[in-house]
C-alpha cells in the first residue's frame, strides 16, 4: 500500500502561520535545538495528519509534540552530561545576555524550574493557553496544570526574592 | 493580574523574539515528514549522496599523494588488518554519537557509522562516517570522526575528503591520523624516524565510498604511511610531515581578550605573530599580522548545546567585527587595543547560539569607529 506523502494545504498553511511560534516554544522550554524540535513536530503532523479526525486539532497535536520532544531531549542531555563531564550544556546563556536586566533574572529563574512547571508556565503566560489546552499539550489533567503553574510561580517569586 | 505575571509575559515575549528562524525550514520538514513512511524515498535520499561521494572520493584517491604498485583485490572486510586494541579495552563500547552530537548535526551521516576499537589508545573507541556539511553541501563529502573512552570525551572533527586525500591524511583527534584508501588495501603501518613501525587499521562500512585507514603515533614525528593488500604487497605510500612542537606558554606580555566560563583567552605577540592561549593551550595563525591582517578562530570540537566562541585579531582601524550568517543575521563584538606599535586590535568573543553552524561561507565584516563598513569577506578566506 502506498501512502500519499504530499503535505496538504492545511499542513503547509499551518506551518506558515505557526512554525515560528513552535520554534520559540521549544526555545522557551529550553530545547538545545528548537528548530530541530519544531521541524520534527511538523514532520510528525505530516506523517499522521490522516489520523486526525478534526483539522482544528492539528495545532494542539504539534504543540504536544514540541513539549514531548523537548522533554525527551532534556532526558537525553542529562545522560550526555553524565557521559561527558568536560562539556558544557548551558544552552541559553548566550541568549540571556541579550535581555533586559530584570527580564534576564526572571528567565534565568525560569530555567531552573523542573521541566513540567516550566512547560506549564510558558504555555500559560507566553501562549496564553487555557488550562484545558495546556493539559492537552502536556498530556496531564487540568488539575495538574493548576498545581504546576501555582508551584512554578511560587518558586519564581522565591527565586527573585533571593536576588534582592 | 499581579506584577510577576506581567513581568513574566514581557520577559517571555522578549526572550522569544530572539529565537532565530531558518527560512528553509519547510523543505527540511517535508523531507523529514516523508522519510519514515516511504522506504523507497529513504533509499533514494541515501544512495544519491553516496553515489556522489563515491565519485568524489574516486577522484580524490587518484590525486592523493599515496603512490605505489598494484595488488590483487582481496575484497573489503569490515575491519581488515591488525587491530591495535589492547586486552584492556572494554568489551562494551560507548554508544556511537547520536543526534545530539554537534558533528552528527553538522555533517549527518550518509554512510554507516563504523566504530574502531583502541585506535586512540586503550579503552578508546573511534567512530567514523561520511557526510555532507548540512549548511554548506558545496564543501563536498566530509570524513568525520569522534573518539570516546579513555582520556577522550567524545570530541572529534570533520574535514573534506578531497583535501584530506591530497594531503594523504586527515587531522584527527589527538594523534590519530586517518585517510582514504583503495578498496584493495587491507593493512596500514606508519614507520617513524626511529625505525619503529606502528600498525593501524583499515576499515570499511556500509555505503563507504572507499576504505579508510587509521593509525596512531606521536604527531611530532614525520612518518611514512604504507598501505598493503591482503598478500602483504605494498600498494601505496605517503609521507606525513610531523607537526612542530607545542608553543611554550609565555610568562608575560599577554593581553586578556575575554573570559568565558572561568577560562581566560589571552593574546601574546611572539616573534611578530599573534598567539592566543585558552588556559594551557596555545593556538597561532600561520603568518604575521602584516601578511594575515584578519584572523578568526572558532573551535569546532564541541557538543551540541555548547555555544561557539569566535575570536581573533584585526587591523588597527577596526572597531567592531561581525559574523553574518546566510540569512542575514549578524553577531558582533567590539575590538580592544593590541600592543603599542603592532598595528593590531584584538576581538572576541562572538558567541554563536549552539544550533547555528558557522561555515566557510559565513561572512566576516569589519567596521571602523564611525560604524562604516571596512571589509566583508567569506570566512573561508580568513580562517586562522
């Protein structure tokens, strides 16, 4: 059986509109190669588009892929770190120097949060997603999202208070 | 809405605004999306470059400094000839470099990744493959290697095969030398000035355009590399000149150009040449500033996720140096004064994000104090 592998207009249109957003999402979640993550997420959409019952669900699918792939990269990099103690992996340090001083502190504090809390906060405060949408992207319940956001914000406040 | 939430939104928006976007992303994504579902297309995508590679390497091998007689074709074993592996080499090899490895990302394999045991010393594994520079296919097929285990932490290098073949070797990590070999070559040995002979290995792999030889000896020695066929007959040889001894670290006269993660990069003027020292390692361009007015160094041996640090020196009228990528993005830094009367200013670091690949076609721009462009050259012309 041959599968039609040409991406449909829906996917190409979605890519045109949302690819930069997905790259930035992966970047904010701390991916070491955000473009690679975003491209892989859209590539999965191309491969699995025919399985989506509702075309409107495509962006949610891509968003969830970006979150999952970034989490996988973090896990992989933790293993790499153990294997290569001499190497440095402070991915976002060069970006930090380009930010305003107060923003720099905040982003640095965000970088220290556990991945799930960071995901929840980025999806909530950068993409302005609803709890239901965040839950779909993260593959957790809405209640868990609430807990991640609340604990993440507490941790950020504490981190910033410690700087004063 | 509280203040922290507002600040968070602003900070995230600002941070997101500096994420670079690749204009060619759609084509790459479509290719990637097709790859896993269509075995026919996957086969095509690999065999086409491999065929091209075979053609390129066939020319390169003909032009190599390796010369000699003829022998019988013994077939190509996966790993032929004596192996230098010691009994202390662990049975379980480290995993081959994965997608996160910088060299895999910059020159994705179009062949198998073949692992060679013990070539860099006991307990080491060297991984070799062929690929094309992702950002600049015009550079031609690259031979890449990564060595892991022992004193190595997965560093390595990639280089164009045609150039390596002309020189008869590839500058590998540590003292490991390697190069392409005719298919019928099954063993390699290096004869050193003392008369000592060091045996290496000849390997091949799935879709390799030819055989590959690897041998490990002190880089300061000039060595005669001899390739033999299965009958022991010499089929090619070349002489590799030893590299000059390491520079002694000067005790004074240094100018600290920058510090990065606790390590200072310090410049010295030694015998009319600018030399940079990163910690205990010294690097120098091949000529004095009067002959090479603009020099850039950038370390290629790095893991994915590690930023690339660029630095160098420039003529006295240069106030700012910038690197411009093919998509127009510029990364720049100011210069600082060099030694009085030297006509040299020092610059660095230009820190490139981990996923940005700097290649020979990246442009280096220099500006004067008034902000006027003084010069614009591709990096391939000014590499130190």
